[in-house]
């Protein structure tokens, strides 16, 4: 994930103290107002999160600053003392999501109640990303609310509890905010602008106070946490990172692995075609996270784009020579005969995007590449460190095959006139062949419109079984733990479990 940090007094020591070791993040530091203004103007979409200092008076005095100061009837020095706010307004005007901007400054005072209320709000709105986080969340919220109760009066605490118990969330948050802001009359730069935002009926941006103690680091981590665990931001970061990697590393037509599946040279991809394809995939996900309904519409489009190119021109993309490509080609056929699932998870899109990347671009190494770590982050890898992929492939495939046979048996009993043949299927040339694999069985089911209406979501949820089946014979031959197929297997294992009818 990419973080833009605008800080005119940056040092490596400060970065280590406040941000720690954010292995999953790339922090780009800009120390100058004019440079930050230009970066936001041209490259805002590159960044997932933005951290702004308010006072940037160590910036170079440029013509931009002089003109901007004059526009607000300020001396250049006074303008720079509040320059972070002008960058914030610039970001809003360009459509950046204000929830992903935070002020990180010494020009703010924070009362104990403001700190406690903010910590409670962060924990309340953060979606648990693991089962363990779901289990501890109620107790965590209880402890954070107790901290609020210790600060406020008994009467105010009872009013908050009454609002929460009655389900009046808007009233609860309104009262909590009023209590937190009461008596905060400090005249620092942040409070001056916070009052202006409120006068304009706008929610003021949050600010974290810079200091040398561990509290600053904890506050910054608390603000970062829900964003770093946001599946949408992770997915977008993975697509953008891979797109940039391919754009930078593609220098020769021989690196376009996709062309090995296309016998007709007139239909093969050029370097420009491959770059454009991945750029279009990444561009489908806007910087501002959409609402759930719009997000699903975008995910539907992304899913279709991920498998669209694996049509009849990719005739050589067949099992067993090209296992990953064969999965994509089969899913392209599924869409041709059926439809996309009603609900699409980020993990499904990451899975297909990863298969696409490895099937279209020659990474020149089978070892897991640094750029692929962004893809790893979208999967829960708990309890998989000792996993032996070669031993779990067959059981997973059999589990899915058994579950699908149960669904088909029940369907055939209910719809005898639309019965699905679960022993034989017609291949692309119209020849009848025996069903031997899960892939054959799933494809036979996909061709039945009535079955699709009932079980389309289940079938798309079973697509990981296609990976295990396609790679079942390959996995035992891999000597390296860091082989990309082993990495995929570790990631896909957890969500391949429990997919029963």
C-alpha cells in the first residue's frame, strides 16, 4: 500500500519511530509544499493514504507559494505555517477520499476524552479481518468504552448507554462528539481550522499529535490499521503494483507468455497490448472506495475482463501443459454459458488476477517475486505454515467433487426433465466423453441454465478446486518452498476448506 507523507522536517529516525516497520507499505516522503502540490495535481491516484504536516515553513519559497499567499491576503511565511490545510483542500477538490487523509502535526492539543472517543470510534468502524479479531472485538469495545466512562460524568455515561442500547447510533455519536469537543478552546492552528470546517457544516479532518513518545506511534498505527486491512484497498494496491511492475519490466516480445497459447500470430499481443490490458484492469478500481452496490458492479466488470481474453484464440491454453491458463480458459467458457456470481469477494478477483499475471507475463523466475506479496496480503495465511500442498490437493478436489455431485443429485430429483448428466459430457467438438475430473463435472453443471439459477454462487466459489486439480501433479515436483505455485497453494488452502453443498 502506498502512503504519501508530506513532512518538511523528515528524518529516517523519525520515520522509524512513528511508522515502525510497515513491510506492506511504500512510504513516499515529500519535504516541500510546492513539490507536494505538484505531486497531488499529477499523481494523486497513486496513493492509498496521505499523511500531512500542517506547518511546512521549511519549504522553499517559490512563485507558487507567493501567489497562493497573496490570494489569501497572507504573508508567505504565514501561508506556509498552515500549508497542510491548503493541500488538504486541494485533495478534496480533486475528489480524494477524506477518510484516508490525516494530519500529523505538532500544532494540535488533544484532551484525554478526545483521544478515548477517537480510539473507540476507530475500533467500532474497523471490520474484523480474521476470526480471532471477531472474537476479541466485543471485549475490546467494552474496555475502550470503560475508558470513556472514567472521564465523563455518570449522567453523561448513562445517556450514552441509553442511546446505544436503543439502537440510536446517530444520537450516540452526536452526543459523544459534543462531550469530546466541549471545553476544547485551544487556539492552535488545527483548532482554528477545525472551527472553520464546522462553521461550513463540514466534518473536520482528524489530527494526530507528533511527539517523541510511544503514544504517537500507537495513535498512528490505530489510524492506519483499518485502511491496511481494507480488502478493497489491498486489491487495488495489488493490481496497481503488478501493472507498474509489468510496465517497467517488459522489454521484449519473448516476455509475453500469453502469445504461446495463441497459434494465430495475427491475434497475438504486442508489448503495448499487454501494458494496456493490465492498465485497464487496474483502472477499473477507482481511488475512492465505492459503496457496496457500486463495488459489486465494478467487480462484475473486473471479473469479466480478467477472463475475457481467454477465448477461442487461446487454443493452446490447455491442461496439462499450461495448468493455470487452462483454469482461466475454462472460466471464460463458464461465463460464455452462464453468468457472473451475484456477490464477488476480493479473494476471487485476486485469485484470477494472480493466475492471469503468471499466465500472461514471463517473470523469468519461478520464485515468488516481491511484487506478488501484495497479492498474498488478500488471503488469510493462518495455520498454513506447515502445509504440504502436494498432500492436500487431492482431498480438496474430492471434497468439492463430492459436494457438487450431491447438488446435482438433488437437482436431478427435483428437475427430471432438465437432468444433468454427471457421467458423460460433450466436448467442444460435440463428442461425448466420460466425466473424470471436477472441472468436467462443473462445466456440465454450468451448461444447465436452471442449475445456474440455483447454484451459480456455489460454482464460482468452487473455482479454487480448479487450481488444485490443474496443479495436483505439479505440486509434488516443486523443490523450492518459495516457488510461486507453493505460495499460491498456501494462500488458497484456507478458503478452499469447508465449501460444502
